[in-house]
C-alpha cells in the first residue's frame, strides 16, 4: 500500500509535517504541486496517483491537501486521511486572493477568483473506501465544525481539543495512518 501526503496551500514537501511523516513512513510520496491553480494541481496529483492505483494508495492531506486527498479518494475509491481539511477552498481561500508566495520554496504567483471558481469541477461523485478526519478544535483558519457538518456519519471523526491549523497532535497523524493501513490490510 502506497501512502501519498498532499501538503496544504502555500506549503511543500519541505514542511515540518512532511518531514515528520517521512521519519515514520520512509516510502511516503509527498508531491510538490501547484496549490494556486486547481487545474494544474489536479493534473500534477493525478499523474502521481494514477500509476499507484494497482497497488492501492492511502491518500492523506492537510488543509487544501485534505480537499485533494478526499476528492481523489472519491474519484478512485481509495481510503483517505484528512488533517484539518479545507472542504470548501472556494470560500476558505478567499482571504488569499492576490499575490501569493509558497512558505518554503518562495515561489510566487497569483490566486484569483477564477482559480477558486474552478474547484467545483473537482468535486467527484464517487465514494472513498474509508475516511478518517483529524480536526483540532483550536484550528483558527478552518472551524472544526465544518468537518463535523461535512463528515458526520460518513467518516471516523477525531476532534482533539486545542491545537491550531498546523495540527499540534502529530502523534495522532502517525497513529491514524498506522491504524488505517492495518484496517486496509485486514480488509483485503
């Protein structure tokens, strides 16, 4: 089973979360992808994920990466783990319209209203094989109640108190991946 982790908006494989995941899962795939233009994002992520489907893939993502992990899991019927997921990027990313800069690579670009409108095309109708959502109640950017509203009855919800958008309880990320891999292996 492959693991793909998609960092969030303006993030990259150089993030602290990416480094932590590589420590625990040395074979994890963490793509560098464009987080500003959904058309480019989708093309880049699909190119990485499609060849892995025959072996199975656990799609994981944080914030905007959680949007992509969920939508691609729906599209391909794969399991996913979402970390403080951005469920509605067309709304959540409004505050960033204008000139943007990746926190790690320092690449610069523009986020426009037209980019945000494109997310509607990437809401797939399928169903993931399994969904776990980790959302800290102290997330200052995306209220944890969005995950409650969107995933109650559809996913395993883990909603630790406190924390922040970067997700403080990294131990829960690691243990949730291990748990999901165990269930996927046992279900096969």
